């Protein structure tokens, strides 16, 4: 019986034992959706089916939807009106080669393949294809070879940067290195109402993913700098912690010049400001904090371990206390910047 209908087929043998083996194989194919006779006729093309898939996913975060749209555009440009059963491993290898020749990085190609894998999984469930060539990981590229390695700041390097950082930059650096906030998505759009300086907690209410919505205890030095910055600016000037001086109704989008200038003054080779977040993660690992707690403080979406291990406030605060002790235990060589009241460095 297949989908409530009887299907008749001869095993073409008079050997009962062999016939039973053939019957068992056929039942396994039906169970796994690999039985050719189960496939629907007139399979749709990838371009239209990909559009249907995105439109059907009403649960997608706007950022994820934009990522899928970019991948769909790249797939449509290569496969065109190719029908779903014609997307083979050989064609996927050609797609990867074409994308790399265009200048795409391995991570970008893998995002395209990951989107296609989701589309093909849906196509298999709906019996348009027998197998999904992307169900394994063999066709995905190795991202680590071309990935930029994060520069982990030593405490001495951090102190040198803080010594020359003035105004908002000093506060921003500490938010990244002591709280692990994402620069563009979480730190720069931060509002004063998101800061509970009495209970020493920062609440991230908008983030890259749902896992990014979290609360992070403040270190002693971060709270001190936030209090100082609040006295200098505060909600009276703008609802944002980092606002444009000429337009307080908007928050800063990027700080490349101020960051590069501070690194140059501190005598440190240029590195991404995002690496301060990686420094936060590395230091938590160094003081023995469990990875699941580190992931929750970073706002990473994880697997079952993170789903079922919810860090309570006491555990998170203990992690920050250990981080604070780690930083305070290092030799201090920090000096104050020339003008701590200046808006920019």
C-alpha cells in the first residue's frame, strides 16, 4: 500500500527467500521516499519553487529572509529554469566553481548551498525528487581556510587602547570586551532604557537572532564608565547611548575612523573592532566558564545543550565576576586620555 493505494509488482523470481528480500528492499524505499513510482510528475523549476519556499516561511527573521533572497538570486542566475530533479551533484560542483570565479567567499557559497538544501528537503517531502544531494556535508566548502582569524586582545593591549580612547569610544570598547555585544546590531543602537545601572545589567532587546535577546551583568569598570557617560550626556540629550552630536535622534552606525585612530595612537596594528567580542568570549573560556553559558552571554543560538540549559541570573553574574577578577588581576598600565570629556577620540 502506497499513500492508501495498492501497488502491484512482480519480484520476477520463484525463490521465496529472494522474493522476501526484494519485498523488504521495496518497503524500505517507500519508507525513505526513494521509490521512483512515488514521485509526482511535472516537477517545478527551482526559480519558482524557491520563491514559493521563501513566501511560505512566515516565521523567518527579516535578516534571514534577506539572506535567503541573496542566495536565491545567485542560484537563479546559474540554474535558471532548471527543474528540481535536474539539480545533480555534478551541477552543484559547477555552481560552486562559478561562484568562486565571481569572487564569492567559501562562507557565501555555503550559505547559498544551505538555502538550496532547505528547498530540496521540502521538494523531497513533497515527492518531486528522490534524494537531496545536499543532505550530507561533502558538497560544502571548508570555510575556515579563508576565514579571517580574530585578534584576541591581551589585557596590556586593551589598556593601551583605553588609555588613548576618549568620549564614546571608551564606553563602546568596554561594552564589547566586557559584555560581548555585537557592534552594529546591539551596541551602537543601545538605548538608555536598556541599561539598568542600579542592578548592573544591560538588556539586549533587539539583536541578530532571537537567541540574542538577553541580559548581561555589567563589570565594575563598565558600570563606572556608563555612569560617567550618562552624567555627560544621558537621556536628556538622546534616548540613544551613542548618538550623533548633530542629530541626537539617530544613533551612530559605524566608528571606523575613531577606532583606527585609537589603534594607531596605541601602537597596535589594525584589527577589526568586532574582535573585542571574540576577546570577551576567549577570556570567559580562560576563567573556566562552561561553553553553554558563554554562548548564552554572546547571544549565540546553539543546539540541544543550550536549549535545555538555561543560565539563571546568578550563573551569568558569576561568570562576569570571574571575568572582572581576571582583568583586575593583570598589571595595570592604563592612563587617562588627555580629554575624557571630549565627544570623540
